[in-house]
């Protein structure tokens, strides 16, 4: 018998900016601390681009420093990165879906797997949801600020 261990946390936000603009802001990972309180520091270990194999050291409040490695990229629509530890793997997926010429929906998914990953996910689920909301709202504000139609909405 195969036991599957995972917990998925998901959050989406509507953004009044083009998908291209949102992708540009979202994938400029080193600037995340300037627009979300959920990230205090980012260090690109293999270059700043979101590219398969590139790693980013990220510090978040109330969490240990983690090194995320990009595992998949479908530019300019989605990317996934992962943190692997004994008994736990966490995948974070980021998707930008156009909903009009100057609007899109961003969906973030945290997929925590393994017996230790599930326990950590359940213990930290509230904080994970809060951080995803902070990131979505921060991305929305940063993307719309730079968007020429934002002041007209």
C-alpha cells in the first residue's frame, strides 16, 4: 500500500495590470522584500533570472533561511521552485494567467510533501496562508503602481 503525504495551500489575486507587467515584477525575485512583508531578504545564488536550476536563498519572518531551487519554468506564465529536506519537500508554484489585455489572475500554490512536510504544513498553515496573501497583495500593489491604467480604476 502506498501512502501519499501532502498538504496544498492555495491563494489567488486579481491584478489590474497586464500579465507581462505582472510577470516582470513577480520574477524580479531580488526585489520581493520591497513589496511584501513576507520576505525580508533574497540572495540569488546562480544569477537573478528565474531559470531551471537557479537557486535563491530567502529569509522570511519567523522561518529559517531556505534555499529554493527553480524546477520548472513556462515563461511568461508559470514557474515552480522547491526546497528539499529529509522527510519533506515543499514546492511553490507561481502562475500568471491573463484575464484581459490589462488584467490577470495570479495563483500561488504551496505543496508540502512527505511525513515531516505534512506535519510542518499543518502546524504552519495559518502563517502560510497569511504569507501568500501578503505576497499576492504586495504583487498587486507593485504591479498596478507601474501600470498606466491603474490611476484610472
